[in-house]
C-alpha cells in the first residue's frame, strides 16, 4: 500500500477522537503494528499512524519495547495487560 | 505603561536582546505571539556543531527572560501597530490574546488536555501529531501555562437563541461521551428530549459543513443523547444544591417557565411553578402533537425539574401577582406564553365545526379530539400551528385537508420543513387565498368557506409583502370544519393592574433584564415577545433566571454571558480556508417516516443509531476550535479556566524598538516535484528535528506513512534555497549544517540506518563547522553531489530519488529510500511590514529588514530608534543570531543614552531660560 496522502491532514487529525474506539477494538486481541491496524480498519496506514500517535500521546496506547523483524513497532491498549 | 525598549519576538534573538538590555538596567517589554518564548530553537533536537541539547541551552535562557526583574513578557500577544509620539518615543498597541486560563492559577499540570474534545494539528510538532484545543505548547514551555485555542464562537452555538453549546455536545458525542453531552445541554435547559425533537434547529442552518455538502444533524444528535440518558438513568443526574433560603414563584410552566425553574433550582432557590392547566408543560404538552413530541418525552424533561425539588401546582391560574409576593416569594416570574388564539374576524365563526388550532391541538392531547373520518377540513393560516392542525386533521380521519393562506408559500411563517412534511402527509395548500365568510347550514354546521383571491402588494411592517384582494370575486371551498390558526396572543388582562401591558396584550419589561417596573416582578418568553418558538422561550427562561438571581443577591442585573457576551462568531470562510480539500461525506440519513395517509399519533421520526450519530458528529469542522464543552473547566484542579475571558488591547510608551521576528520556513509544497504533502514519507528538516528531539511526537524516528523504522534515509539539500524557480536565490546558511547534525543524530538513534545527503555544495563556514561535517562523513554518512530532480513513490511507500551524480560523470541516477528529508531553507517573515503605522520600515531586496550600514553599524534600521536583531535581518544560525542581537542591543543602549543626555540638556536649558 502506498503512503500517498489523499486527505487533508487537518481532516484526518480531527477524526482522532472518533477513531479511539475502533482502534482499541482492533487491539482487543493483542498489540498490532500500524499497517496491521490499518488493514483491520480498512483505512490508509498514514492516517492510522496519525491516530495511533495521537492516542499514544494521550496514553491510550503504548509501544512494545522492540520493533518486529519487519521494522514496525507494535502498539498496545494501555488499559490491558501486555507482555512484550 | 512605559518601557525603555519594546522587543518584538521572543525567539533566541529577542530573548538575548531582552536579557542584555535588562542586565544593563533598562526596562523591557518582550512581546511574543506564541504561548511560550523560545522560538524555534527550543523545538530543535540538538544544536550544531556541539550537539548540545537545544532544550538544555535554551531552557535557562527562557526562564531567565521571563523571571528577569527588568523584563515584562507578554506571551500570546501581538503588536498591532507602533507609531511615533511627539516626544520622539514610540506608542505601541499590543493585543494580549485571551488564553482562557488564569496564568496565576494554572500549574501546568495538563489535566485539561486529555479531556479536551477537539483534536487539531500540533504546530509545535510540525503537524506530525494531533494536540488538543486545550494545550501546553510543549513540555519546556515558559511560561508553563496551558492555553485554550479559540477562534471564535462556532456558528451553531452562536446562533442558538437558548445559548446551548451545540458545538460542545457534538464534540462530546464524537468522543463517545454521551452522558456528558446530555449534561452540557442540561446546563441550559431541562428540555433536552423536547428540543431534540421539536427545536427548529437554527444551528443547522448556520453549520459550516453545509457549505461543503450538508449540515450535520445537530438537533438529532441532541435527541440521541437524550434518549440514551432516559433509557439508562433515572432523573437528570444532577444533585440538588443546598437551599439558599430564597423563594421564587413562576407563573406558567411552558418552556420559559420550566427552564427558569430549572436554572433557579440549580442555584438553590425554592421554586414553585403555577400552571393553570391540569398538567404542566404549556405548549409542549398541549400544542405540539404527539407525532412530533411524545407525551412521555415531555414528562421526562419535566421530571428533571421536579427532581431538583421544584414544586409544580397545576389547575392554579394566577390572577394576583402581588399576592404571591405577600405569600413570601422573593421574586415572581410571569411566563404564561400566548395561550389565546386570534379569531378569524369574519362572519360565520359561530357555526359548529369552527375552532382554533390551539383548541384542536389541546383537545387531541386531552383525548377529546373530534372524529373527522371522511370529512373535509380547511385550516386557515400559514404558521407552525396551522401545519400541526392540518397534520392532526389528517390523523383524525379527514379525507381532505386544505391549508388556506393569504400569502404565497415563500412568505409562510411556518418552518419550511413543517410545510414539506405536511405536504408529504397529504395536506393540500391554497395560496393567496383569504377567507371572507364561513358558510353553514340550517343546523348551524359548517358547510364551507367563502374565500377571496389575493395578490401580493408592497411589504408591510413585518417585511413581508402585504396581501391585497385581487378583485371582488369570491369562491367557496366546501368543508365540514374550519380551523383558525392565524395567530396567538398572551392572556394578560389579570396582570394589567401590576404590570404594564401593551395594546397587543404583551407585558412590557426591560429588554435586557426582563425586570418590570415592580422590582420583584419579571416576565419572559412569549408573554413579552409574542409567539416565537420553544428555543427562544428557553433562552428567555435562562435570561430571566439569571437576572432574578442577580436581583436577589444584590448584584447588578447584567453579566448574562450565555447570550449577551459571547465571543464573536468565527468567520465561516476562514474555517473553510483551514483545509485545502474536503472529503465529501454522505448526508445524515433521513430518519422520518411520513405517509400521505397518517392514521395515528405515533412519532414520525426515529432516533439516530449510534453509528449514525458518530458519523454525524464526526463531520463537525470544529469551527471555533474550542468546542466550549467545558470538560477542561471541570478537570482543572486549580479552577484556572475561564472560557469567558476576553482579549485585551493595551498601549505602551517605549523609548526604542527591537524587531526580532525571526524567519519563516520555506513551504516545501512549493516544490511539488519533491512530493511533500503528497507522499507521507517525505518530510522536512524541521519535522525530522522533532522526530529526533527528546520530546518527539513518535516513539522514535519512524516513517509517518506506516510507522516503519527507516533504514535508508535521504536528505535533499537546498530545498527552496538558491532556487530561482521559487523566487529565492539566497543561501539559507543553516540547512547544510542542520542536515549534517541530523545525519549524526540519526546514526546514533538508528545505528543500522544508512544516511545519504544529496547536496549542491556543503557550506560549513563557521567555527568547527567543517570539522563537524568531516566527522559526519567519518561516521558513515554518504554525500552525493548533484541536484535531485524528482521524487516518486513506490507501492510499498518507499521513495525513488532521481538525481544527477556529478562526481560520477554526471549520470542521471535513481536510488530508493525509506524516508526522504527535505532540507528546507528560510524565508523572510514579512509580518514586520505591518508593525509601523506612520513610518516605513525599509526592507532589503529579499524582504528582510534592511540594515543601511550592516557592515559597520549592524542592527540599525532606517527608522531612528528602531533596531533589528537576529534572523529578521537575514538568514542566521543560532550563534550568529545571538551575536547580532548583541550588536543590536549596543545600538539600543547608545540610542537611549543619547536621548537621555539630550533630554537632560534640554531640561537644563529650559531651567536656565526660566531663571532668566
């Protein structure tokens, strides 16, 4: 999937609060990378990246200590117990 | 206020200028437009060539600046203009923007941020991540005070006559906080369920989203939260306060009376509502048909009021207002509305089958409606009551219902949606028709209405064109019932001895306070204004309650900020200009089920589903930025937030001015061939500096496109510098070195990453700059000489650079990278052109502030007493900015001392002249 920006960033950012629930639901099964979350939501990965980083900023999500072999960090719901 | 010097801009040049002047003993006013001093330097990762932490160097200077005894810092402030005084000094007009946070109380704890309901791009993180409308600029901000970004009142909120914070509850719904949204509406009125159904939603007419594709369903969102609350909770969820000992009587339990009772009860007043009818609610219960407003919704809304201890006394018409006062009520509010119908005033009104619209609607609500099965009904009038009567007639079995209105459809006072819905339900319309006589048979029963055709003449006092008879011919509409719905008036005869009642039966009170000439008597709503609508009546009730509270607590009758003192509405064009593109959305679904043969009074509109509500709320454009949801106010442990704060404009007298407004970064999208703004994995140097900073927006350096840790990173130097295609032939001086700095930092952060810089030539002219560059090469960074002509993106988000490889024969070559950093240059900040209102500050040919003799007299401008410090005079790195600020400060000191000497000499001469 390309990372071509299709929507105005302000529009994507404005949606961050709206995306908390679907992203947390996607993480119910455990930590996921940004592309994995994007695939579950059916949304572009560059938009999911903005939402995930916004959620991380406000402590809804936290990254696991090391990235995967593919070079992606996994993000977990901070309200759930996660083993890294 | 007087200062020796005004410093405009609180970046490194401005801070250095202020500190040096302050150290010399001069009084300085430093004006900074951002919430924190520090400029761009504080946002950097590290500084070159020492790789010292930018925060560690800048932080103490920021702190020294705002704590210096000789420096007054005005952050979040703008200089509107500077002009020369007759004494040769300067008068500066400074606007201190309201931050809506009391800086003396705010501790910078940021408890307000996570609860804020509005997400916007974080400009202090180069727009890489969202921040909230309530925000601390950055963790090292000085002063460390939260500010709330407000662009104005959102148009939806601004237009609400009830002062309901529509944007606020929409934003709360978007955040999934439905109960908080319900509570926000409750702050205005207990009638949440009612307004969710029967409000005419002026907010939706003003919704900026309507200029994109369609308004968001603001009213239905209110109903959504009301229905959820009522499904799951008993009572309003509000705790009754301790009684304050005062008693207030309210006459009339319609929307104005109920709202006033609610507001006063929340303040601890003992409130008694007197209602003439058998049940409370006024028009809500007796005039709005159940298919629009079900009875149980009205009852739940009224139960909110009684839950706070308000006593409702029904079947109790009040005729003696003074008696209530004598009975111990400290204040009395008259809110009896417009219960009387205007008669048709034509022959034949006495026939059986003629009645008013209000009577019909009331009878139906009481279960005593007529059976009109198979009959023909004519409704006379064009307002909302006429529409309700006509649609009610259809439900009572009328086979034919005609609305006869003397003007045209466009002139109808009824809401367009009501007219449309009536037509959907099979109501027919006769426009430009006026009844002149009701016809009846020998049994005294209606048989028809004789009508006259009308034409529209000149506009009358209401602004609508006056209907005039077309000719003298008439025609008859045969019918079995005639409903008159041509107007409503108050019933105030009994009050005329104590209140001033006009010829139109309306009570005359102060238009601002709603206080009558008898100080304890207030009146509000339709009894004052004539027939309006529920939402206006709610606003009236709020206003009256506020003023009664002020009256009973001995305060001036003012300060009704909910409606009288809101921030000006934000300009919709400015809102739309925030985005380059808008993604069209589907309009909110049609939730009405209308049939052309309605048979019962069941509700015709369904509630939005949660998915629909979230989609609707998600379309909100956050026009005012802050939604006024009030969550920050509740979360603040220091009680520091005041959303009613106002901007302040002050004038200061200063002896000299230092312009240190810095530079602007080149807008990378002006080089479309490099793909910034198009490809997420193409970023700017400032964005990379943020990714490398300790307070970075991501957990490490990651691709914005997908969060991958980049392994191949390219730099494109001279983006927007030395480039006549973007009208900037100048070298920006600092891009090479910040790129080299970042090269080294990346290699430290991502040891496995390959870093390549595509450059024209490396300009490392500074103390230890070249050694720094060589060190970077030695660490493994690659440097390829040659301009990049184009960047394209592959399917996996990787980027292909096409460039000229000069040192290898000039071949046109392509290389793939995970991430590309554009080393953008700097440009002049042309806001300086607006600073001086009566003198012209010269700029050089590149639009930087001109120094007429910059070799020998750096820092001096063409205006005596005005000096320039730092990058406002041309591209400079941090070291050069500080040095230049030092030069400017020397100039300022010399200028001030010269003027002081001149003043002393003049004073002595004047004294000698006098002694002679």
